[in-house]
């Protein structure tokens, strides 16, 4: 099985650091030994990027279509609109006296004025869940999900941490 040619721009939109196959990997695949050399050199190390051909190209294409539904295409980017809606909602949430007793998600669900922000959160949830479908290894999946969420985080650190936790399901202090 020869590795399929892969458009790396698709993965870049998803926050995945990927590369094409090396000459050695392509030759080995042609000879029947489909091996990759993209694992870290040590247990604590990190590979520079993973071989894109490890992933199913059709699953990646479906996920990029979902990404485009959420964030818009490169020519009609809605990232700023999403970030503004979420930043505003988090700011309003923080002004509540009982914000510590109600989660950000509960606040968004309970307030009609936050309908737009809630819709963005729900679309982001679905996108982040679907990212599992392309077969990224755990650490690479976590990095890609963080990059996607990072594009819409507020600039204020505590608000960013609050929204990051709500979107990625992190506990306070994670």
C-alpha cells in the first residue's frame, strides 16, 4: 500500500502539525514496509510533526468541512465573530454575584441573551468531539483541540482559562 498524497493545508486548518512522507518512508511503503519515523526519540520527547498519511484523508476532509461550517472558509472567516460573542458572554457571566455557583455552560443555557454564544459553544463542542474521528494520537489530538479553542479565547487570562475549561472539559486549576 503506497501512502496517499495529502493536502497538508487541510490539517493546518485543524491545528495539526503534519508533514508528508519522507523519501525513505515512501520507498519503504513501495517495498511493502509501511513504517513511519515520526515518534519522539525519547519517552519525554516530542516528534517535530506527524506523517499526514497516518490519517484517513476522507475523515480529514469531512472534519475540515465541519470546521468550515463553524469558523467559515479562509475567505469568509468567522473566527473574530465567534471570539467576540464568547468574550462578551464570559464577561457578562463574570459580573454575576453567583458565577461561582453556576457553570459557564449553565449560564449560557439559562440566558436567552446568550443564545448566539451558546450556539457557538455547541458547534465547537461537536467539532472538538469529531476531531477524534481522524485518528490523531492522544497528545497530538489534545494539541490540535487546544489550537482550535485558542483561536476564540478572550485576551484576558482568567476569562480565557474559564472558556478553555468550559470548551475542553477541564477542571478548575487544570
